[in-house]
C-alpha cells in the first residue's frame, strides 16, 4: 500500500511540475501577478511621460519628433524664395513644444487606467505577447488623452504665424485626397502625433521591462516578468 501511495504522490508531483513548466504564471499567486503587473505598467508609463513631457522631449528625439506633413514640406522651396522658409521651422518647433506641454496631462489618466485594471485585462496583458502593455494603454486611454491634449496643443500652435495657413492648406489638401482627416487642422495632427510618440515610448519601456525586469528595483515586477521571459 505504501508503494502505491508513494507512486501516487510522485505522479501528482510530476503533473504539478509539468503544469507549472507549461504555464510559468501558475506559480504566481493572484496577488503577486496583479501587484507585479500594476507596478510594471505604472513604472513604464510614468517613465515614458517623464522623457517626453520636458523641453526637447519631442523636438530633440528623432524617433518621436513631429515633422510637417509632406504636402506642406513641399512648399519650402517656394517660401524660401520669399525669405519665409524659417516660418516652417518655427511652426515645426511650435508643434513639438505643444506636444511636450500636453504629454504631462497623460500621467493621471495612465495611472488611473492601471488602478482600474480588471482581472480580464490582467490576463490579456500577461498572455497577450510582447506589446500587450502598450496595447492596453492604447485601448484604455487614446480617446480621453486626445480630448485632453487638443486644447493645449491648439493654445500653443495658435501662436505660430503659419498655424492658420496650415489649417487652410491642409483643409484643401484633404478635399483632394492629399491629406487625411487627422491632418486637416494643426491641433488634430499634432495631437495624434503626440499620442503616437507617447505610445512608442511606452512600448520602449515595455521592452526594457521584459528584457531586464530586475533593473526596475521591484521584486514584484522581477517575479512576474522574469517568469514571462
């Protein structure tokens, strides 16, 4: 009888070990998984906002710098002939400064998205692949962030001499299919580019967390994302 019991215990242990090996997250408690995940999401999003929401955060970073739409850039030679090409540079600088001023507004919304994360959200993130954190933030925050960003962007870009001309030119370009609806006004264009830049930086932070979770100084993050590697 003892031999049978020992054999049964051995088989049970093997089954448990196999299940944990197949699903490394099975070794985590719900509290550990939730705590580590929320800590990682908050750390990544706050870091992204910190890098972009400062002077030069967009303008001096080629990966996220907001450039003029190509249809406007083509007007540079004509403006250069009249000595007004620098106005395009001023507008581009204004667009990036606007994004830099708008991005800090994202922090409370991003943090709130983390705090209100559901069990289903957590499961999707933990099993959703290498961009699941970024995808989560896009789904939960893109619409409210656009609403927050746009007034700030408009306030900054309206100070540029070319802002009104941008809107007029891009409105015409949209009618002829040379530009998209989001490019029709400078504020909608910059708002979308600012969001693109923010999510790109969040994606970079997500990559860092996945590659080296220990570097974030949180045992919870290290345990959760260490098992996912």
